[in-house]
């Protein structure tokens, strides 16, 4: 079954303007002619091939490549004349040579890109390769269009003979014009051509004294243009030579015309291929201007158009509001309502135009992912169908259109009806409209209809085949928004529109008062539903805006987090590098000082070496402390006042901790069961509230222990040089003890006290195992009761 599109539909939808836009983008006359007559395609395969051809042309355009069609002229009439033995004018032959060159250039360009554009390359192979004939024709003419001496040896010979006669005649005439006996008989001293013969202007009174042939006379008769008798013979020879030149030129034109005529079929086929290529390139340009895409149509029976834009409005320029048009599931009819001039008819005609463009193999102005069936027929009634010549009123003509549409539609038809049954009694008009629409749906058609009838708006609530849609109206601006909203019926807003168009306010206000009581229950229910939907829509828009703001904030915070983490890792890397460098430098210095120490045995040198070692160690500790502080420096609020019991943030652990002790820029902090000493520079304001104590009995027990400890006798100090590692992990404690003992050796201490506490005994045992193998230790023992008992270890350092 072929595609059936009524002429009335083409006029209603303005399809001719789309074809004109396509033709305007063609560069050749055959291409323009083909574009204006672009046919509707019957099968899905034909549509697929046409869209693929346009897609390849768009790909070339994206690569900034244009087909080399310069020099293509519409020579179909000239080629047909040559095929019948006619002789072509030089201008037609020159144009034919340019055409044949264009064939070759275009074919070669497409063959080079065959992998990218295979369909265009296949089409390009229809272009004949007739460069030999083009070169023969091109060589036969000069740039100014005259036949060249290169056209044939005979022509050159004939022209040379004629030129020689011209020179001989001019030489003889120059001699006469310098003859003092001949000059008085001339009106003026010159010669000229009359009827192709060389003549001199002789005074009429001397006619008998100048023998020759009179070829012309002045208007007064006082001057006669005479060919002297001595020149007549040479003039005859010149005429014969010129006729031979003309005959040879005619022969050359006929020969070239005959050669072109022999290739007429191939040339005409090439022109047809050029027209198709030109049209494909123009379609690609049109698709780009429309920002068009090819919808899915194979096996599709549902209509889903995303971001639909009216093609003609887009071509006119300016901002065009895009809308989604969706008919899926059981829905087969879209009932569009809303204010006048709000875009109802635009939506209707946009869908219709897109259906016709798709049937022509043209992309349509929708977004990717759209779906549209290939409708077998498209029928419409848009605008006033009044026909005074047939004695039909507007309503009568509208009914005739509905009758004709109903007789033509079948499954796979698209029907577009603007303001159905509007120009009659609203109640009876609504009844007719419902009956007509039900009949069209029963026949399998898809229908888009615009209306102001409340009964049609209510159909969607009773029949799942109908879906409401409305065009928006901004009550604040008193103007339509041109936005299409699916699933909702729109109010006509006729009074608001009338006010915007300048109807006096007193009349508009009276109309509003009357309309409050004029509507039936259905109208009032729809109005209430519309108001509720408007309110919900506003709330939804606010929620969307809030969600977008929250998402934006989340992305910003995520970016800040990534930046902070990157900076932290960079600082960590620099810290490790600095520590490694400092360790290596310190080791080198220690080795050097030890060598010096071993080499010198006097007491003074040893003391100087110990002092240098102690200074290097203090400097290294200071640098490490500064690097560590820089590493954990964060942008956070500082704690108000650092004190024991304060709840603060430790940047290294990235968690809140409690301060147990404060001493010389360091703090003993507790994070759960973990205790450690950290620089106060790593502490900042807390991020969470301090947790409440969950075990009051344990707190009481700790308080009793503190009181008991306070009441106990003060421990006897074995030495003032001591190291307290209580609360530390074993590895931290051993590091601290090693540094402590190293300092004691440098300062010349003889004894030291290490306070580790009782605990589980693990820390005590780890320390004593270390001391047993330390080169600094001469001997060690547990503390006496007055020294702190087994909670301390007394060590004696080597001298």
C-alpha cells in the first residue's frame, strides 16, 4: 500500500516550505529540482537508506568537507540536442567540459572516503569518467570562448592564410594613403571595413577618378566608401580564406557536439547522480540547521517525540520552545487544550510536519531516543475551511472535512484536527466531536486534536485511549508559555487573553463575574483540579531547585575533600622525604663525630663531641616536630583553651580525643583505650560533643584510686634523670627510652629512672628486654618500694 497524503494536508502543514528550504541549500539546478519534487517513500528500507545517506553527508560536513560540485551546470537540454546531431554553441561546450571535470573530481573525492561514506561513494560511481573528452573540448577553446588554433591543423592553416591577406591589403592601403596624388581625393586619411571589405572615404566629386567598387556612402552622400580596384582581387581572396575559417570552425563545433552526444546517456546519468548528491548534502545542512535527529521507526507503533520543535519556526530563527509529545500504551488520541495563541496548533502541525519529513527520509527536529511510526496516511483539517463558492459555512465545511477524513483513514493513519466541532452549539459540537474521535480510533488511527470543549477534556478520565495535554499560561505575565504539559487539561483563559489584547478592563471583569456561575459542575471540577495541579507543579519545581542546589553543594564539598586529600598526601610525601634526608644527614654527622671521638682520647674532646651530638639531636627533633605540625595543619577552628579534660580534634587520627596531660607543648590524649603523646599543634576544635560517661561506678573507683595515691607516701627519687612512658604503646615507649638514654649518655648521666607502670606487664617486659641488649646500659634493676616498686626500672649508664 503506497503512502497517501492529501493535498489539503500538505497545504495545512506548510510542507512546501520545508521542500523550499531544502532546495535553497542545493548548489545545482538539478539538485534544486530534485529537492522540490522529493517523494514520500513507501517502505521502511527506503526510509532507512535515505536517512543513512543524509547521515553520511552530515559526517562529511562535520569534517569540513564539501562536495566539489563547482562548474556543474544544467546541460540536460544541450546534451539531448547533441545526442540528436545538433551543433552546440561554444558556451555550451565549454560548460560541458567543466561538468565532466566536476564529475571526475567528485567521484575521486568520494572514492577516497569510501570507508567513511560507503553509500555516497556508491552513488559517486554513477558519475562518468570522461576526462579525455573534457580535455579535448577544453583544449579547443580560448579563455574568452573563441575557438583555439589548437582545435585542428586545418583551422590554424586557414587562419594563417587569412591573416596574411589582411597584412598585404593593409600594406597596400598604407601606400595609397601616403600617395600625394591620391590624398586630395579622400575625405579623411584612413581606411575602414564595410561588409567585410577594406574601403577608403572618397569625396563624391572624385568618384570617376578613383576606380573601384562602392560599398557604402555617408548620410549626406558627400562621402563614398570605395574599395580601390587594385584591392578587389586580394579582397576576394580574403573573403574565400575567411569562409574557409568559418567552415572549419563549424566543423570543429559539430565534431565536439557529436562526441558529447555519443556520451549523452552517461552524462545525463551523471547529472542525475550529481542532483542526488547535491540533495543529500542539502538535507545534511537542513538537518544541522534544525538540530535534527533520526527517530526509531522500525516496528514502532507508539509516538514518543522528545524536545520536539516546529521545523518552520526553527528555520525562521529566534527562540523556539521545545516540548515532549508522547502517546504510549493504550493512549491513541492526544487532546490538547489551553488558551488561544498558546501553541496548540503549533504542536499539531509540528507532529504532522515531522511525520511527512520522516516519510521523505529527512531527519526531524527532535532529540535522540525519539520514536515515531511511519504513518501510511496523514490527514488534517487546520484553519477555516469555509467555502463560499460551494455555499458552505465554516461549520459545514468542517463537517465535510471530517466526513472525508473518516472515509480515508485506516490502521496506520495519522489524523490532525484543529478546534474540532468548534463553530456550533458547544453541547452538540462536543457530542459530534466525541463520536467522530471514537470512530477514528476504532479504525486504528492515531489522532491529535485541539479543543476548548470541556466534554473532550473529560474523555481522558473515562476512556484510556485518550490522553489530555495542555499548553501553559502564565497568569502573572498574562501570556502563554508555549510549554506542553502531558496528562493535564488546560483552561481556555479566554478572558485573560482578551485583556492582554486590549479589551477594556470593565468588560473583562464583567465577563469574569458571569463566568463564575456559567460553568457546569464538570467545568468547575476541572478548574479545581487545574488549580491543584498548578500548586503541586510549583512545589515540585521548588523541590527540584532545592535538590539541584544540594547536589551542587555536594559536588563542591567533594571537590574540596579531594583537594584536601591531595594536599595531605603531598605533604606526607614531603614529610617522609624530609625525614629520610634528615636521618641520612644526622647519621653522617654521628659517624663523623664518632670517628673524631675515637681518634681523640682526652676528656675535653669527648665532652665537645657529646655536646655536638646533643645539639644535632635536638635540631633533628625540632625539624621533625615542625614537619609533623606542617603535615597535619588543617583549616579548622582552634580550641578555646587547651586544658586537661578538654575534648579536641586530633588531625592525625582524624577523630576527637580527650586531653589527659599537658606539658611543654605536648599533650597526653586518650582516644578510647588508646593513649598517646602528641604535639599540641596537631589539636584543633572538636567536631562532636564530648560523650557522657556511661559507667559511673568505674568513675567512682578511679576517684578512690586517685585519693589513695595522694595519701600514699611520696616515692623516693633515685635520680632526677627520668623517663615516663606510662600510657604509651610498646613501640612508642621503646623509641622514647632509646632517645632518653642517648641523651643521658651525651649529657654524662650515671643513672636513670624509667617509669612504665604495672599495667598488664607487657610494656615493662618489653622495656627490660630492650635494656638487656642496649649498649648504653651497664646494669638495671626493678625499683625499690621507696622508688616506686616494680612499676619503675632503675638503670646504670656506661661511663
